[in-house]
């Protein structure tokens, strides 16, 4: 049994050092690896398969909402990036520049896209002429580059995978509607598929996207009580339209500027999955997003009939459309159990000689370790039922964790004490002044996460300066 | 009716100017657009949807063949690119270089990946240790950059989308097997899904990939008689393994070098679809890959009941899992027909007041324009049958076109005359000497496309120099 434990012993415990635990899981579950390119990561098959599941299901929701996919160039000429002032100020310091193509020095530097607003604007200025051409609701799945100094797997890297939606509309109302619609799609996807509850709200001006009129966000709470901004949706108003001259003739034949939005989620969501659901045995994935939903592990597999029975179970799972695997390697059962747990496989089916004779097998849930005996003939159906229960239980637990990690603060002493002593979100009133945001950040390292859609007045005065309060804000330390 | 014809009149006829026809189709079918980044294209929704259909179906075939998807960095440090001599010589002249990250000048230039052999080698050298770790069969879907001087939509651009598979194996035999297996998957995918027959064969040394031991290719014939290299599969032997020190301990505990392969297809396949199946009305897509398989067009849609009947048909097509659309715009029916034809929609269903009263509609095939009346209640089933017939007819026609454009040449005069007068492939014997390939290219612009797997001895002597012949070669002008 010494070997059986080796895999898990190499993981740091979450409570001992959460940061190290996270890196251990990423490495041991073979999700990601470092490359020789500073700040750039390799997403290995176990990690990429999660991304494919996210991508497929989110893309289906996009398409139901009328989104069309496109692909725009990787490069942005410097002059194009500079067209919108706030935008270039936000991004120029962190982009990678191509200066040579083939054997020639380029007449103009090209940046590797950090985001593609400028390219979409250029396209829209060409293809949008009349109100008949509106709206355009485009999206692309691609990688972007932001030259980061400090990086962490899935959370912050110089290159990462994401989707970026960019839309143009005839009216401000329609743009605002689309901004919220996409945020809602993100939030319900995260709840229903990733089993991660989200706080939805609006960013303060200080925290909004470079060039946006308003930025909306979904914020999740990690196991350690830190917040993770998990997706954003921006309303640009007509700012970019004016900078890029995107106009259309309306029904009265008058020229009007379009109104625009953009919205994105990234491989950060994989980081959220790890930090919301993982435990000291490794990754734990909700069945809806798990690359392997059920793994079949034969016990005493050299005993006659065991392997055949295991294969029969595997075949019936596959036939039922369940993402299944079977571990026929010569490792010990204990080792196989640990390995499947490390990789976050939702359920394992154990089958040994005695089970086999009784026509039964044992199903073990990854999240609770609850065991259930079941007839071999019912295995697919039973797994499907248990996966449904597991999916819903995981969301409930994550919701309970979130709820129990939200504290209210009414004055600055209470605020500082809470940041210090109680990990999680802090709800507190704010006067609307950026100075208070800056002070809170300097004093506590907590930042304003969002002004939640569900506003409440829990006090009259700003938690920081004591002046009249305007908004309820969720504050927290964030990744 | 003047308006109805406008859309098609703007297309150059194929026979008049094939190159211009191609560009017109790309533009009018809204597949692609130029960007302000030299040589980089924008793939618009109609074009990208074709790529998604290719990607989804090819990826499913990959997964059945044990392929796992990953994602590797966009950048390659110059020193890494230089590790394999032939490889760097092949690619260095055409790569884009990143020299600045954020506000700093980088200590080492990074090239934007033109292909990722070197990055995969670096990864494999880290994760492959024992024979138990083999094989690894990885693939990634991404974009690559090659700094091209002259570009053409989908056929040659500075950035393009593709997939690149990279595998490592214990033995030379297994690597060779995988090289051929993936070529076969490409060829059967192209036949069964894209309705494009392929000539399979091996590239001559002159035409093989930089760093490969052998390169296999699938070559298609376009409508104008020119060849298009549509996919390649390379066996690297242990050359890269030695350059990157990728070794494993075998069952006898001895160190061995791995054997490697790589293989790829790209958005070029969309170019092939256009040039094999298109006609003077625009794009014509086989149903298996068409973004819209059936479009419903109401005729006299303001007459009572027509629009409802059209919507009913649309709903029943959707319910049957057919990729359907409905054109309710206020354009004339003729205009809608032209537009659907331009975009390559496989079938259109016409429904007018008289059809409606008879409980019928008319189905029109895009490829033959054959019309068939059918009961509204049978529309989904009938469309499915016709799509099956169309898919198979399109392949048959493409096969017939290919067969009728293969000529044999026995001496150099015949060869030159055939290149001049008869577009298509020329089969001719070759001595194996690169000098003859160069001479043929200089004299005729035709190049060796491949040495087909099905070798025949159609003559004793080389078609160029007259020395004893070694191989039958397919020659042709190529894109």
C-alpha cells in the first residue's frame, strides 16, 4: 500500500498552504506545464479536455442567443491600437510587439492582440452601412497575449485562451440589453455546468475596462475566501464608434453612431473549478464538465472474469453516452483510486471477484466518497442518477460556502478587522469616491469587486470616509 | 427582376477568369475579408461556420483514433527553433519576430509559431521517460504565422488556422503506421465529408517538410485543373529526438530515442471546397459540411398563411436535426434564391400560396437545380434523402472530373505539350534525380505533386532525362 499513497502524499494540504496546494494539483492532475517561454503555459490533455467541455457547452448557449463565430487576425497595427485613447493607455504597457517579418524590419510595429476591440471596430466600420446590417453579434475563440510579470497557472499568464464577443447595435438600449444578456449567460453557465455560484454586479469606474462606459462582472468565491473575477461584459456606448467612425443610416436616412459591447471568459474558469471544488485528494469536477465522468476500476483483475465484467460495464457506460474510461493498467487498485481522484473523475465503479459473482458493482462519488452498491445491469442508469445528484450537491455546497463567507461591515474598524480575520466577501456601503477605494486597497489589500445588481442599503454612510453612502459594494481580496 | 440578378452579375464567370471568379465568390459569399494587417484575413461567419463543421467532424475522427488535444504557446524562443538544423533553415526566413514585451526589449527574440515541432519536442523531452509513457498522440487547433509575400484567401495567408498533430512512438514501425493512419483519416474525411477525392502519395525529397524523413500528402484537383496540396503527414524518424534528446528506457531498461510524426490540415480545405464544387452562381457546399443545409424561402409571403406554412417547414427541419434557415426578409424571392445559391446552401425549399393549398412545397438542389415536389408533412425526410443523394453525386462528379484530368506522358515533348494543352495531373516516370524535377519546373512550372501509393510502371525511362525510371510521379501546376 506504500505505493498507493505516493501520489497524494506529494500534494500539500489546502489548509497548510493553499497556493502550494493549487500548484500541486495543477501539476499532479497533469492539467498544465510550464514551457521555456516565460509566462506561457502548456495546457496538457487533462486540462484541455476541461476547456473543450466548457467551450462546447458555452458556445451552444451563445448560438442559441444569436451569436456567430468569426476569426480576426492575431496582429494589430500600432496605429489601429492607438485610435481609442483610454483603450491604448490600458493595454499598450502590456503587449508584445512584432517588429520583424521574415528577413525585413516592419515599417510599423504590430502588437499581438491583447484583446480585439480595435480589429472588430475596423471590420464593423466596413461592413455596417444601414440599419438593415444591425445588429452584428460576433464572437471568436482564440488566444490573447498580455505581457505579465508574475504568472500563475490558469489565473494569470502571458498568453491565455478565451472567447471574446463583440457586438454592434442601433441603440444604446439594445447594447445595454446585450451586455446584461451575456453576463446572465455566463452566470447561468457557471452555476449549471461548473456548479459555481456567482455574484453579479457592476464594476466601479476605477475597475472598469479600458475604453468602456460600464463593465459588468461575475465574481466567484474560492475555497480560501479570495474572490476570482470570472467573466466580464462591457458596454462601450458609442465611444469606439466615434473613434473608429462606425455609422449607419437609420430608417429616416440619417447617419447614426452604433453602440457596442464586448464580453469574455477565459481558461481562468478552470482555475475557478480547481479552487472551488478541489480538496486534499486533488481535483474534483462536476460531472457536466468532467472529461472523464466515470472510470471503471477492476479489483483483483487477474481473477477470471473480472476484467471481462469491468469491460462490460465500461461498454454499457459508453453506450449510454457517458464519458467513461477503464483502468486496466498493472497498478494496484489503491493507486488507481488515488489517480482517478487526483484527476477529478466524478465517479468510479469498482468491480472485484465477489461483486461480480453477485452481479453487482460499487459506485463511489468523488466529492463525498459515498459508496453505493448497484446491479451491473443498472450501472449506466445508476451512474447517471448519481451524477445528477452530485452536480446539484456540488452547487449547493458551493452556494453554502459563498453565503457563509459574506460579512457585512458598517464602519472602517469592523471592515479592517473582517478583512483580517474572516476570509470572504465583505458587503459595505460606499460614497462613490475613488479615493476611498484606493485607501481601502492600501490599508487592507481588499478591492471593490462589484456593486451587486441586488442593491440594499445596509447603512447610510460610506464605510471608509463616513460621507453619505451611494452604493452597496462587495469588497474582497482577489486573484 | 433587375434586382434579382444583381448579386450574380457581379461574379466573374469561371471560364473567363478563374482567379477572379474565386476572389469574387470569397467576397460575395461573405466568407472572408481583408484586414489592415498585411497578409492577414478576417474569416467571416459564413466562412468560419464551414471551418467549425470541418473541425468538429475531423476532431471526432481524431478522437476515435486516440488523439488527445492540447495547447502549446504561441511563441518559440529563437534558440529552441534553432535546435534542428533543417527545420530552422526551412522556417526562419518566413517567421514573424517578437522583440519587445511590454516596455522592455526581450533578451531573446521569440518567433510567432510557424508550426510547433520544436515546442512539442521540448514538452516530450520532459514528459517521456519510460516505454510506459509511449505513445503520445497529441494535437492542437490553433493559428500559425508564415510571413508570405503574396497571399490569396484561404490558400496562402500570413496567418492561417489549422490543426497540427505531433506524436512520439517507441519504434520506427509504429511511427510510420501513425503517419499513414492520419493521412488515411484525412483522405477519407475529404471524400466522405467534403466530397473531394484525393490522390495519396509520398513527396519527393525536394518537396518534403523541413526536418522530415518522409512526407506524405493528399492532393486534390481543382476545377481549373490545378492541384492543391490539401494535407500532409510527416514521419520524422528519430532526427528531432536526437536534436532534442527525447529518450525513453525500454523494457530491457536501455535508453532509446523516440520516433516522431506530425500532420496537419488547414483552412486551405475551404479553398478546395470552393474550387472543386463552386460554379458561376457561387459557392456549392456538400450537405455534410454546409453551415446551412436547407433554407426555406416563402414566395408571395404576404399572402395569408404562406409565412406560417414556411415557418412550419422550418420548424420541422430543425426538429429533425437539419441545419436550416428561413428567409423572411422583404427581398424578392429571386434575390433570395440567388443569395442562397451564392452562399452554397445545399437545398432550398420554396413554398407559395398554391403549394400551400395543395399541402406541398418544392425542393431545389443547389448542385443540379433539380426540383422535386413533396408533401409538407414529408419535407424533413425528403430533404434528408435528397441531401444524401447530393452528397454522393457531388463526390461522383468530382471523381469523374479528377479521372478525366489525369493524362499519361511518356516523353518530354508529350509532357510539355500536355502541361500546355490539358489542365490536370500528368502521370510520368521519374529517375529519382532532383535535377529533373528542377528542369521540369523551370520549363513548364509543373511540380512533382507526389509518388502515388499505387505505383505502376507506365514506362522504363524518366520522362525528363531518359535514364532508367524509378518511380511513377503525379505532376501538375499547383496552388
